[in-house]
C-alpha cells in the first residue's frame, strides 16, 4: 500500500488478509507490485478510510449512560416530604 510500505502475497484462488492501523483518513492507492501476467498493469485499487466516528459516538453514549445512572441514583436517595 502506497504511503505505508506494506504488502501481502496473495496466491491465485486464495484469500489473503492484511491488518494494519491507518492513522489518518483519506484515500489510499493499492497496486500489484509483482509482474504476474498480461493484466498486471490493471491490478489497482483504492482504500477509502473515513474518520473514526464510532469511537466518539461510543464515548458520548457511555457518558450519557453514566450521567443517567447518577441522576437516577440521586432521585432514589431523596425521601418524600423533605
């Protein structure tokens, strides 16, 4: 993958997996780096990486949950008539 200096060998008919951490959103070019046949120049692709909004949503949801627990616990400790 251009910009990251990583590669994976994919044998014909087999699935190959590559795991890595992308530190910035954007579009990244993929290309075959081994001359493998007549269609080699056309073996290109693009990986689109968006911002990690799931992380921010999860943190917000956890904070809302904690806040609601504190509010509920505070109401439960109140005694009527005081």
